[in-house]
């Protein structure tokens, strides 16, 4: 009994890595408030550095929370192995290859690309109690992005006089959460939207989906960067949802401009 209680306590304790990323994000937010973001027609270096730390750190936090969402729902739904794997410690190193899961999405974001979340937690689906639980495990990740996007938008709305640098950084971070939600909720094998449908599909369809899973997200990525109508539908839909929630895309795009400080 004591061993079980110890495991449960350790699973919900944020790792030093997570706390370090959180601290970096907070420092970025503070720096973004110290000076005007744009002055004399150019970016202020301190405010720009703050926005970069705020957005990249915040995005790393959201990646971690996305995967944690999958894991905690799986844990409560019957797959207790996720605790032993360390998935509930909010340690980004536990989520597959750190380069593919964290570094690559951050680089894509920094160069203005599509920051597809690349992490994953390995769930024992046979241990889950029902198909409904399996679907909930898949939905938990993108829903965490949606909740973060809503919370950030609410914070911006409740603090109308915040410094411009903080406003631009938080707006971009909020928009990125909505984009991540929309992308992940698509019914494409390998993405969470398909994962929520998969438990209810017939065996043949599930077999085809399993074969397509390794390359389907890559095809989607290539489609989004090369086929304008696809970009319009996906990113236009994300922008519409963001503004419907009260966000300001103009502020978010200024934040993206500040993030790409080398241009």
C-alpha cells in the first residue's frame, strides 16, 4: 500500500526539467514587459529576447502538457504502466526522442513553419477499460491545447493594459494552441483525431490506418506547405476559432514577426 501511494505521489510531481522550462517562460514574460517591443521602426533587443523565450518556452510547456493529458487520462482509465514510465512527471525527456518531440517543433516554430507536436506516450490500449476511455485518451492532448488557448485569451482580455511585448507574445502563444488543437483533431492516422475514432472502426479500417500511421502526418505536412487551399482551410479555420474565442490575430502575427528576429 505504501509503495502504491509513493508511486502516485511521484507521478504528479513536476520534474525539474518542467520547472526549468516554466521559469524560462516566466523570465521571457518579464523581459517582454521591460521595454517597448517596437521602437524607432525596429525591434527592441530585450523585448524581442523576452518574446522569444516566452513563446518558445510556452510552446515547450504546451507540448509537455499535451502528452501529460494523454497519460493522465490513460492512467485513470486503467493503464497504470504510464506511471512507471514517468509520463506523469511532466518530464519532456520521457516523451520519445527529445529531438523529434521538442527540438524539431521548436525549430519549425522559430523559422515560421508549422510546429506540429512531435511527442508521444506509449499507451497500453489493452489495459484501458473501454473504447470510450481509449477515445478520451486521444482527445485529452488536443483538448489541453484548446484549454490553454482559451485561458491565454481570457488572461489577455482581463488585462487590457498589459505591455505590448507581453501582449504580442501571449497572443501568438494562444493562437499556436488553437492551431495545434485544429491540426491534432484532424481524422488523419497518426493524429489524435483519428485516434479518437479508431476504437470504433471495423478491424479492416483499423488495419489500414495502422499501415498509414507512419507516413500520413508527413503527407499532411507536405500538403499544408505546398497546397494553398489546404492551408486556407486549416489555418483559416484555426484563425476563425481563435477570433471567435476573443483572440486578436493581428497581435499574434506581430508576435510572430518579433519571434523571427533575424529577418
